[in-house]
C-alpha cells in the first residue's frame, strides 16, 4: 500500500482539527471532471463526520489533459497568501468550466481578495513551486490520477462515491 509522502505538515491546506481521528488527503486537479464530481462528496463527508475528520487538499494538476489546471492551482495558492485558500478552492470547483486568468481575477474579487496583490502573487515563483512540490509529493506517494485519496497516510483504493467513502470513514472513525 502506498504511503503519503510527506505526511501532513504546516505547508498543507487543512480543514478540521489536528486532533481528528481521521485525516483525508485529496490530491486533486481543479479542471478534472472526476475531481469536480468528488468535490460535493467531500463536502458531504465533512458535514457527516464533523470534528472526527481533518481534510487536506494537495494540488496535482494534470496539465496535459487539463491545460487550465496549473493556473487554477496557482490561483488557489495565491489566494492562500490572503488566507482565502478554501474560498478560492470552492469557487474554482464550482466553476470548473471557466478558469481563464480573467475568471480567476473575478473570483478573487468576488471572495474579497485584494485583487492587485492577487495579480502580483500569481506571478511569484514560490507559488508555482508550491504547486510543483504538491505534485512531486503525489508522485512519491504513488498518485497516478485524480482524485486520489489517502486516509491516515495510506492510499485509499476503494470507491470514492459518497456512500462508500462515508461508510469506510465511519468504520475507520469507530475503530479509534
């Protein structure tokens, strides 16, 4: 079984308590239709499990198949500099078919970012390097497609449809 490399750390985007018995890590691509399908399922899982779940998102843009995925990941990372990663993450997934720079700048404005700073930040080398580092960690962890999930550090190979994932996570949470 593939292990998450590196483990969840301060460089990650995390929702939920660090004391949660379950940690779900998603390697995702903002333009991937399967990730778009998984997005509301993850939201449902988070609502269902509440404080028993810590959710982590890592970028894994499959740029050859999805030419706007890297740009979208850069936009989300730039939003994180203004503490709005999750807001940008959500609006991007809710608008997967509109990921031009013009669209991303509009989303930045809509979620209350300082757009001038955002425009500067998307050009920062360290933002692209963060996306690349996430991608490389996915490769080291055995990710070969999106979405890919890890539960408590181990690659989850089961179905990520809501009923299957929630059932698996509930069973895992009850074993703690």
